[in-house]
C-alpha cells in the first residue's frame, strides 16, 4: 500500500494538480492519461490540437488530425521532478476526409526507495507507465467531424502491475462564423485489471472546447478555450491557449490554467523550417515544485 501511495504522489505532481492527489487517496491510477505530451499542447495549457503541427495532436482531441492534411512523425520529451521523464512518439496521416494516427507514451519514474511500514530501507524499485494509442477520424459532413482513440494501458509498481484499455470519443462542428469550431469529447472510458487486489479508477473526463482562428496582416492567430471536468474531482477547470505565427517561421505560444492548484501561465515557441519544426514549452510550478520543460521535433512528408 505504501508503494502505491508513493506512486500516486509522484503522479499527482505529474498531472500538475494537487487536488487529484487529495481526492484519489490511491484509488485513481493511470494519471499519465491527463498529461499533455507534446510541447505545443503544453505551451498552450493543454489546448491547440486543431492548429497543431504535432503528429500526436489527436491525443488532445480525436478529431484534430482531420484538420491537418499531412503525413507527420513527431517525438517529444518532458523533463521535470525527481528523475522522471516522459517520452512520446507518434505518426499521423490525414487527407481531410479520413485520418489515422498511432502514438506511444512512456513514463519513467526513475528509481524510488522501497521502505517498510517502519521506514526501513529494503531496496529500490523502478515504476513505469506505458500507453499505446490508435486514432481514427472521419469527416461526416463538410462541417461535422468525429474521431475515436483506442488506448492500451500498462502500469508497473515494483512487482505489482495493471493493464487495461480506454476509449476517447469526440465530435467537432464548424460554425457559421469564419474560423470557429466547437468540440465535445469524452475521454478515458474503459477498464483495467486490479493492482494488489485494489480496483483502479480511471480518470474519465468531459471536455467542451471553442476554437477560433484568424489571419491579420499575414500574421496567423489561433486560440482555444476548453472546459474540463474529471470524475475524480468536483471542479470544472478552464484552460485557455493561443499561438501567434510570424512569417510561417516563428510561433509564439502561451496559455493559462484556471482553478489548477499548482499552475497558471504556460508559454513556449516553435521554429518551422520547411518540413521540420522544433518546439519548446515551459510550464512553471508553484509551491516549490520543479518546473517542466518540454521539447519536441516534427517532420512532415
């Protein structure tokens, strides 16, 4: 039980929410499902999937790839507290009518101390999470889009482990206002096996997003406001993000998280050089928690 609680503590930091740790008490697992994997999403507070150049944008919204008519591969690396690292890689392909994507997320917690109930050090253990995601998107009508993600989950804590599956479903509607989209999504519906005879509750979430894109004097501006509700807490959270593209080369990104205990502002930038783009995100923390740095590389072909 103590090993499980230590992992939940680490996972609570990783999800950037102290509230999650306070309310789950070791019952809710696979917190990796909540984390923004790529630098574009991280820099925009978990938004921006619809105008993203990352191949794994579909992990933010299952319909996102349909709005990017390219073949892409992307990799990203998150660095933050302890020796924890999150590595993400993905492939996306879209022709505007249909889209397909595949990605992985591997979370390495580093080595943690293994102690008895009395505090005696008896060794170390190396926990990890792995998620494989497959995406399919379809344009129903010129202004209506649907998408689904299928996630295969695996989590290991010392000698105990759990596996499972989840589904994400989304619907996006292009409104009569130029450059505007509305999207709803339900994420992390599924089942997992027990870990040490304890049932693991999945972090099911409901999302409602409003996206607006525009171009002013050859400067591209896009933004998204998203409302989030997780079943493992009673708070409706709001995330807002935006990107400004200058000369199709430099992207300036920033975001804000409302009702998050440990976070508020996020920021980052992107460099686009022909078919290759480099992105960086900085996510500061409060309460003496280490800040997060995310870097990523994408290639379009």
